[in-house]
């Protein structure tokens, strides 16, 4: 494997950052996970824009232009022969002192990994997945802006540990108001009365790139769509539920806390949106 690191391609075994990097010491940095389909970077501009937005929020000056980032990703994809795969794009604060002061880190580190990813087994995409509602509460927007896709994912990891302990692949995280926010790595949608509903950004969620694509596809299919707070009783009463994310794409949830969702199988609206998404990524429309 070749990794693009600070302007050059290096062997994966040699792709290293300093132990004094504040990304390592404090989770101080930002990242994006991006899909590659047929050798093309999916929703490239949206991901790069979000990376720069995240960096701006934490006053991290990325030492590359947006175009240079795009070229770096393309170079890593070509070097690793990736036709259909996944990119992890990371910018750390860089090496500095052992104190918290980020302005003692003179040079951020930038790296691009282009590889494969399989988040869930194919059987889950056919039959749906079981999830739990985590006890770990999603970090409040009053604490950290949820639009910042930072390297500090400990809040999500704690909920993921709960899911693994329960023998399922994913956990739904509630916000401080006990409404659904998002899962540990995915956005969430429910279907009720034929209407597709997803939590609003004010619920404390990351504005997912795949979430936005699926919302647009729902509109093109003529499906009613709303952003609204979803309390747990409403979640459990939903006819259908599904998740969206760069790595997950679109996947049905058929059981929550051991309770079947709807008929316990992927529902018709979810299947329509799954099919529409797969057709979209195979097209030349993006």
C-alpha cells in the first residue's frame, strides 16, 4: 500500500506521524471518509468543503489548497489501483509541545489512505440489521459543534462498545433531550405513514454527505420528507428504519433493542431508496 503523506507517496509501513502530534495526544485534527466508485471520488467537492469547514471551526490551517487535496486523493487512488474503495483523508494539528496550546504546533500533518472497507456483511444489506439504543448520550451541540468531523471520536466509540457488548453492529445515540441524534457512524431515518423522517441538524448530528444524497433522492422519488425530532417511542413505533453513511451507504434496521421494526424485514420505502442510491452511484450524474 502507498499512503500520501505530506506531499509524497510512501509505503504504508513507513507512513508515520510523530508521537508529539496533537492528533495523537489530544485527538486534535479533522478527517473525512470518502467512497470511490469506478475510480471516481464520490461527492468529492462536498467532502473537501466539509473538511475545510471542520478545520476552520477549530482554527486549523490546512497547508494545502482544496485542489491540492483533490489531487492528493486522486494520486493515492491511482497508486493503490482502487476502482471501488474508500479514502480516509486526515489533517492533524501536527507535532507540538505536551501542553494543550494548539498554536505551538507549527506544521499540520496531512495524509490520505486509499484502501478497501467493508463495514457490514452483505447479509445485513439483504435482511437488515439489529441495533440498540445506547446509554451513552451524544455530545451536546452546546459543548462541541456536531458539524466538526474531528479525530476525537471517543463519544461514538463508547456507544460502539455498548453495541458490540450487546452483540449488534450499531448503536443509536440520543441527545441531551432524549431525542434521536445519530448512530455511532451513520445518520438515521425512519418511515411512518409513508413519510421519510430524519432528525434535524439541531438534534446534534453531523450533516452527512450520504444523508443529503438520500434526502434528494427521496424528493426525486416523490416521497414525503421531513426533518423532525424523534423521541424513542416514535422510533420504536416506526414502520421502517434505515441508516445512511459513507461507509454504510444505505442499510435497513429491522430490530431495535430486540424489538422488530415494522414486519422485521426491510420495508418497501427503504428498499426503494436503497435501489435508488445504488442506481445513482452507478450513474454518471455525479
